[in-house]
C-alpha cells in the first residue's frame, strides 16, 4: 500500500524519507512547543485582582519589580514559543505543498 502511495505521488524512496522526516520533526517540535506554551501561560499571573484586591497587603518596591520582571519574561517567552509554533506550521505546510506537486 505504501509503495502504491509513493508511486502515485511520483516520489523516490529518498524523497519519501526526507518528506516524512521533515514532517515528523516539525510535528514533534510543534507538540513540545505547544506543551511548553501551555505551561508558560499557566504560570503567568492573572490581570484581575479578584479577591486579593479586597485585602490590604503591602508590597515592597523590590517585590513589585521582581514580579513584573518575571511576568515580562514569561510573556516574552510565550510569544517566542507561539512564534516558533506558527513558523513550524508554515514550514510543514510548505513541505507538503512542495512534495505533493
């Protein structure tokens, strides 16, 4: 069945191996990046205060800036990981179009 599929696509054995290797690598990295993005987003602090706004807690200047710097790093890495997911999705699409033609 695989030989029939390869013959109908007009690919040699080497092209078929390269095609599936590139797609497999892209999909595995997309899966890992998506899992990492979920973890990064879950670690980010919510924008709403919720019930914490009722209590009067005093924070030091260091505590406020430390939290903001960690939040900014998490936000930056979230955007980077999501950009990697988008770029790899485009690469996987281009590989499929290139080898199907």
